[in-house]
């Protein structure tokens, strides 16, 4: 089967949740002997960074910027399309699609995320193959959670107006596709409730099977760690909340505690209070994350804004790490608090459960074993790729 995948960024190297989600599908569909083309925005990335994708797909990269601009935000006030999606519409891609379809006829076309959803109108004019929208998040829910957490009056008002645009635009956009694949069952259910015309199904993100075999060194006592780039606002918001509302009390109870922050994109304005600064270790981007966190005691996912499924939670579960997360962070994953991972939504709950972990209340080894069993059964890329293949076959047979 020949598959065309259109994405908002080059899905390689797989160093963040978005790229992991995109690349895993490509890699394991290729292993199932499918032929794959990828059209993506390069967005200033070095060509050498994407060369590893050549083993699995033929890449067509367009030099396009999707950075936020004040002028763009002002122009968008007069558009029915939310700004976060509007800024991805570029003439370069429209022209390239005309050229591509004049020479290629894929069996199935998969558009990644609502950001690239506008291409459906171009594709329908140029090709008759089934078209899928893969939604890693239901974007309107992210915008809703974003505006609800804002304190600045202007930002809150602007983001609320953007949220209202999303509620009108995104469910309607989803109905234009032959099928929408969501990584979260909750997101698939939500969009169908908003627009019954949407054909939606849930297929989760996968993890590499090798993580299930990973063993661990002796744990560093009283060590916490967080993985995620802080230039993605939900990560920045979550870790800021943790550092302001929770970690100072952890330090008071356990002065030797260390919080390790992994991931690039530390913004210039990121400030850590002097009272806890010596307890925070900024690791940044590391070449081998699994080696670096191997001896760390407890992963934290203090997410308050977001949607879809957190890839890092799936991977950490597969690798045998214990995790404490908000309910939103664990959203879409059928985990039980105290059985597979720990769930805490308030500052007091987070603090209490971290203390209980450090003092030995929980059977952490059993918890990590339960988590690994859950991942092994439902979330390996081999299983996920087969689910995609089955959906493709249903659509191509019908077509």
C-alpha cells in the first residue's frame, strides 16, 4: 500500500512526544512493507537532523515558518479559523500538492493534526483516495484549558475568543475526512458528541518494545525528575506550578531531595526561587535519556493543560519507572491510582504522595510491574501499526 502522510513538522529525530507519535507510525508501517511518502514543514531545522527518516520514508520538506507573530495574531481577528491553525496555511504547500498529485496516486492519505487539516479542501480537488485526519490532541480542549488557567486579562480574553473559534471550526473540519484517528478515546468521544457526522476511532501512541526489557541501577534516594521541553507552554506551566506550590514543601521535609529537569527549551525568563535553587538540577537535552534517568526514583508529570495521551508516561511505564501525575497528564491511559502509577491533582495531594513514596508506603516495584504489563498488552508499536493498517484497509476496500 502506498501511503502519503502530511505533517506540520519533520517527524525525525523522535525527541519529543509529537515526533515520537508521528515517527513510530511511519517506522512500523514501513516494517509491514508499506511505501510511505512524507510531506512536512522543515521550519528552520538542519537537513542533517532528518536524514534518519530516509530509511523509512521519502521526505518532501518545505521551508516554511509557523512562528507566532503579532501581525499574524491581529490579522487572525478577522478569520473564522483559530490562529494556532491559521498560521499553518501556506501557498507553498498548496502548490506542492498540485505537483505531487500530478505524479503520484497514493492508496491512502493521512493528514497529521488539525493544523494541517486545511489541506483536505485541496486534496479533494486533486485526488480521490480516502483521507484520514490523525489528531494527537483535540485542540479545542487544549485551548479551553489554556484560557482557564490565565491570569492576564488580555491573554485570557484573546485565548477565550480563540477557544470559541475552535468549538465552531474543529468539529466541522473533522467531518470533512473519511475517518479521524485520535490517540485518546476521550477525545474521539468528545468530538463525536459535538458533531455526530464525524467518523472517529481511537488508536493509541505506541512505545518501543525494547523499553520493556530495561533494567535499573540502584535508585538515588529522594530523587525526582521531569522530562519535557519548557518551550511548550503546558510543560512550562506544569513545572512552574510544581516549583512554586509543591517543591518548597518537599525540600522542607527532605532537604537532600533533588529535582532533575530534562529537555531543551529552557526559556530566559525561567526563574527558580533561591530557597530551592540548590535542589534543582537542570540537565537540559541529553544524548541518552534512558541512561541518565536509570537511577532516578520518581518521575513527575504535573500537567494542567493538554490533551491526547502523554507519550512520556507510556514510555516511562514501559521502562519500569514509577510516576506521579495529574489526572490530566494520565488522561487517555487506563491506569489506576496506586496500582500502575500515582495520581494527584492538588498541591497537597502531590506533596502527600511524594512523601509517602519517599517513606516507603507504596509497593513501588509491584506498581512498575503492573504498568509494564499494561504497556506490553496494549501499547507496543507492533500492535499500534497493525491497528492503523486495519483502518487503512477498511477505507481502501470501501473506496
